[in-house]
């Protein structure tokens, strides 16, 4: 190839990182290819389990699927054990969470995860599992250290997000962006991906922001920002549930979130 053509090609490949504004992509990225753990918290999701298992793609050097059930009133647990028995070709684990809430389930799942890359996938399949390889690529190619799924970018399917959800999400997005000093477009998209090494650092410092996040989303985001991880947004198409209904009570959990924001506010803005 002629040098000039080579230069032109290099020029075409310049990308600017949205956060640092620095050009990225010149040095060949070092690929991570380790084992991937997909933690799937599930409460009252019996009708979604089989699809969650079938639709989660194989990534990296191998993919383990970790179902974490808790406090269901339907037969989610039986669905999990049956689905796993039907698919011995997939590497799966199943556990019942020790406490309450999605955050507790995610923490229990991560505690038994063997992967080098950790993912959270909501069992309601509102974020299509087929999108997970994009998250994997983003982290494997070192594009970011904490890949945060962002809804709202694409047109919503009807009723996919309720009005209050939208308003609440906007509020928390603004509050987080201000608190953490970086743009956080969507705080409550279930899908988050990070390396195990970085997760362990976040977990070790969890108490800093108070230990009362019911979702697990917020303390991961706070922790990632505090560890100065490069948080990268990944736009996802958000779908309606086809089975079951939301497990999260907007009002009660909204107040807990507000408490978290105030706690973090105190930590970050007033006690440097
Ligand atoms: N294990 C477990 N999973 C939960 C719990 N609460 C919610 N989830 C799961 O977490 C994911 C997100 O919850 P969802 O009810 O869809 O909340 P929404 O997306 O905010 O409407 C779903 O896969 C739920 O099944 C819980 O207490 N325990
Ligand atoms: Mg949901």
C-alpha cells in the first residue's frame, strides 16, 4: 500500500472518544477473550426463562448463564431447573438469592460467577439478549470499562416504559450526571457489563455509598465512577415484556433511590 493511501486510511479511522474527546483506535486494541458470566435476576419470570437461556449468545472463550431467583410467587425456580436440564449443552448455574431485591440477586450471582467479564441481563427480556455481544465487543476491545445500556435512544414500543418511569429516569439521569460529573443517560437500564477485576474493586468499596441500593444498578454506577472507570453508553432497543409484569414498585423504590442520591450528594459534593 502506498504511504499516502495508508495515511488517508488512518485518517478515516480516527474516532474521538465521547468522554475524553481524545482520538482513539490508533493502537490495535488488545482483545480480551476470557469467560463471560451472564447473571439473570428473575422474580416471577417463569414464562421468560427458556427464552432467556436460548437467546443468550455464546461469547468470548465461553459463556456461563447464572440464573438468580428470589421470592417468586410463580414457578420461576422450577422453570429454571427444567430449562437447565433441557439444555446440557449450555453452561449454567442456578441459585436462590439470600435476601430481597434485584440488587441482592445480582450481588449473589456475581459472587459465584467464574467469568472474566460480568454481565447483567434482565429476565424480562426487554433488552434483547442478542444485543449482548455488542457489550462484549465494547469491553473486549477496551473501548470502555463499564458498558452501560441506554434506552430512550430508539423509538419506544408502545407502553414499553410507563410515563412515570420516563420522568423518574430523566430525573435520576440528571441527578447522576451532576453528581458524578459525567453524562449518565440512563440509570436504570438493566444491562451493565464490566470486568470481574473492576467489579471486585467496586464491591470492596460498596459501603462508601451506603449499602441500600435495591436494584444494584446504582451502586454499580456510583462505584464505577468512583473507581474512575471509563463508562461507555451503549444504545439498546427496548421491548415490551411478553410475560409477567414489573417487579419494581415505582414509588417505594423511587424513595430509596432518592435517599441514595442524597447520601451520594453528601459524600461527593460536600465531603471531598
Ligand atoms: N431475583 C430477583 N430478581 C428480581 C427481583 N426484582 C426484580 N427482579 C428481576 O430484575 C429484572 C428487572 O425487574 P423488572 O421487574 O423488569 O423492573 P423494571 O424493568 O424496572 O420494570 C427482571 O428480570 C426481574 O425479574 C428480586 O427481588 N429478585
Ligand atoms: Mg424490566
